[in-house]
């Protein structure tokens, strides 16, 4: 019997529609939800091949953040909070989003997989003894022809206001880019 198969997802149909609409508005193409999780406040977060959709300050809107713009995430099981940190301009604090969920489940797995997949190059370069800068080149994993964005993160004990630190970090970035031809 050939019939129509109905695919059920653990997230509301409206979430998938909202993500597709936001993707079309932002990128001009459609994105399908690969994983999503409901927050304890009833809102949802979702991940696609190209981006994560995080709550915005507006109660009825989400922010589309490309995977290459996520620095890291971690799960605090005691507080039931998934912390997501976005990359920012050098010298400014990372943008942190706290997602209160009972269990991140498949969404947490997707978050880790996509962030890891976005890293093209990662290198630690010593600047002062063992302390140095971590150079990270990222590309959206859904578009291998996308340009690489670069970030550097200073080790604890080094500050961008210290004399010569920014110049040394920028020199380290040039060295890594030249080494990898990117």
C-alpha cells in the first residue's frame, strides 16, 4: 500500500515554519530544523545545518546566529542551564545566552557537532612565556565556500590593554593565516 507518510517531529510545526521564514528573510534560502528543545519558559530554540535560532529580547522573536559565530557552549546539569557563547570583537566580552532546559538532548549534541564542524583552524601561539593567544578560524559548516572569520582569545593573565599584546596577537594571526594560506 503506497500512501502518504506523515513525519512527526518532537517540536511544533510552527517552529519549523518560523525558522524557514527567518532563514529565507536572512539568507534567501530555506533551512530545515535538525534539532530543537523547549525551554522551561515554553519558548523553543532550534538548530539547522547553517545556524542556531536563539531567543531574542523580544518575546516573540528569535535571533539567527551562524554556527561560525558560536565560540562555545556548555551544559550545567546542576542548574539545568545550557550556556551558549557567541564570538565578539576582540577585547569585548563574549555574548552569553542562558537556555534553561530540563535536558538539552539531541539539540545539545547538534550544538556541539555544528560548532566543532565550523572550526577550520585552531592554534595556540605563546606570547609571554606559556601564556598566549588562541587563534581560531571558523567557516559556516553548511557552506564550505564561505569565507573564514578569525577570532583570537587571550589566555588568562593577558589583557588587550597591556603594551604590545594586541600587536603580538595580530602578528600571531598573520602567521597562522600565512601558514594555512587562508
